[in-house]
C-alpha cells in the first residue's frame, strides 16, 4: 500500500500520507536505491521535515527529487523469488531466498530456501513472482522481491521491486536446485526454451547461505576501506 503518483506537492503528499497510506510509512526516492533517499516517518508531525530532507538528498544523489510513499511494515521479512523466462512464453521460478538480515538496508545474509515459511505462503510467493514477470512480458533471469508482513494473520506480502538481472546471491539458488543459472541465461539468449519448463520438475534439495563481507574501518565510523581479508 502506498502512493506513487506524479503530484509531488508537499501538501498533496501529506494528504496521501494521512488519509490513504497511514503511519508509520516510508518516504522513498523514486530513483533511489541502496538505502539512499529514504526516510521513516512515525507520525504526521514528522512528515513534512522528513519529506524535505528526502527530496533534497534524492535531488543531490540521483538528479530527481520525486518520491513515493509506502506503508512501513514493522519487523517484516524480505523474500525474493528467482524467476527465469524464455522467448517462447515459458516462465518458471526457482524458489525463493530470504534476505531479511540487512545492515543499512543492504543485504548481509542470503538464505535459500527461506526457513520457517508455511508451504502455502511459499507457493503463493512463487506464483506471484511468475505472474509479475509474465505481466510485463519479461525474458531472462530476474528476481521479484516481496516484503512479508510477519504480524498479519495470513502472512500477507507485498511487491517491493523487480531486479532485471542475475543477482550476486544467485549461487544459493544454484546450490539447492542443482541448476546453472548462467547457462540458463545463455540458452535463453540463444533462443532456446528453458531447460526445465515444468515447474513441478524443478528440484529443491538442502539449504544454502551466502554472507557478504564489508570492507570498512570501524575505527573511522565504518567508512569504506581496503585491506587484508
């Protein structure tokens, strides 16, 4: 739930925040990423100062001050679905990855498949990932990302974004499925059909984790730094 419109007047955005989205909410730069251009707002009084700050940072970092508003989920899970689609109309998913453990809104631990996830929810996530790719006629490897509301009775989840590429965390998916996703990409680019087109035939065995290493100096306020690993 949120607002993603062209009217960027502060008073209009405030009206949307109070009457449509509700608090807490996130103000996010439309062109943003990596945690930049994002503000968490807990109430109406905080909204306009946070909006001004977010727009200023967005304009400086991305050359565009446009923002969107999103419902803020308290203690959510960030779950992404790996999809593959060819030029023959075939689209499948290779299950999901849980990337909820983050620092500064950047993923630290990637886990496949997501642990402690009801089977019905897992199936719905995969289906929605495939439907999202089909809705835009997508081909190649892609990741459809969702935020799951852990405090909802029905494990409600919401579309977050789609990454139209093979992500750095794809090896955990390769480990549980036994599939080479780069090979799949090359076959798609060559005009071939997906190596496995029947969703029920895609295996999922075992469990895999990936951890990202941060090259930062804790003695200098965690600024980026190079050095020995």
